[in-house]
C-alpha cells in the first residue's frame, strides 16, 4: 500500500478518488481508505515506471494517455456529481504566481520570448477571464495537472497508463488536460508534427453524445486557449515554490522552451479572446 499525506488538511482528493471508483475507472490507483486530514491509503502500483517532465513522454505513451483521458472525460461528461471549483480562487493563483515570478521569467527567457512576453502579461491582467474559460461548459471531470511525473506506465501490458495526484481535479473543460499534457510532455518537434492527428484521435475517442454537443472546431479553439494554463505553469518554475527541487533549472528551461513555442504556434491569447466572445 501507499499512504499519501496532504500538505493541507483537505478531503478534496479523496472525494475525487471515490467518484472515480464509483464509476469503475481503472486508470487510477485503487483507494483503500481516506482518513483524518485527507490522508489516503492506495494500492502500490510498483513496478510501474514513471518519467521525468524533462524526459516527457514518447509518442506512443502520449497516444495511450489520450485514450485514458478520453475515457475519463467521456464517462463524466456533464455529470452533476463532479464537484465545482472556484474561478476566483484560480484567478487568485494566477495573480500570486505572476506577481512573484513573471519578472524573473521574462528576464531569464527574454531571447525566447521576444514579442510574446506581451501574451504572459495579458494572462496576468485577464486572470478572471482565463479562470472562467477553464471552468466553462461543456464540462466534465478534468485532472488539472497531467504530465509525465503524474503518470505511471505498468510494464506488464495488463493495464494502460495510471494517472495519479488528483488534488487539482474538478469540473471544467476536458481540453484543460489535453492541452496541458501535449504542450508540456512532448518535444516541440514531436508536438508540431503530431498535434493535429493526436487531437483528432482524442476527439474521435469521446462518446458520440459528447461529440454531438461539442463540435471539433470548438474543441480545437478551447485547446489553443487552454495553453494559458501551461504558460502559468512555466512561469511558476522560476519562483520560490520550486527552489528546493534539484532539477529546477533544467526543468524550467525545457518547459519554457516547449511552452513559449506553443504560444507562438497556437496563439492562446487570440483563441481566448475569440472563445470568450462567442456564446457557449
């Protein structure tokens, strides 16, 4: 068994695991019990292998992860049991991290950013808009932090990828997970070469009822707009929260390169403006 202690007293993650268990989702650890202060007791998935964020995922692993995301998203599509998150709280998180980290981020990556530094300042000034979009309709259960270090890849061939660490999960757009994962977990070259196909494949794996309510062009627009979440994640890495992480500088440099390239390729600010100006 694995015992997970929460940094703060909260039963939020236990609530999410119970919901996943009730729905019979196999791509998460089995929860044996939840105790005081949100302590979780879960199955030990050893010897499932994991990868670092710097390594990212292989293209086949990315396909396998999108398959489990489509299964989870489809299962909880428009499900009233999925707990709602506060857009004000996420907007506040954006403001705090941008206040602490944007200046050193811009200074460190000035050469990469060029004129795209303005997009990061737009994100900061429009935190409430970004938060509202993240939690908009059509809604499902999203994980909120899908990257290589929150995935386990069992080597026995009996189970697909296992998604762990659900403390940021809640009700919102499915492509929160898809955008965050592909931008951060593939190299720039792999993403550019395979992004369109991967996004189409993910969409086709959603249930018919989900696709009927969510046209592909709208999903694609939301996918681009959701790069704003990766932007905040990249900025955070140069701040105080990760100061004790041994690979911090390498991780910050690799993810900054991936995220800034995605900003140039996908124009998330333009997509966000278009999306929020269009009725759901």
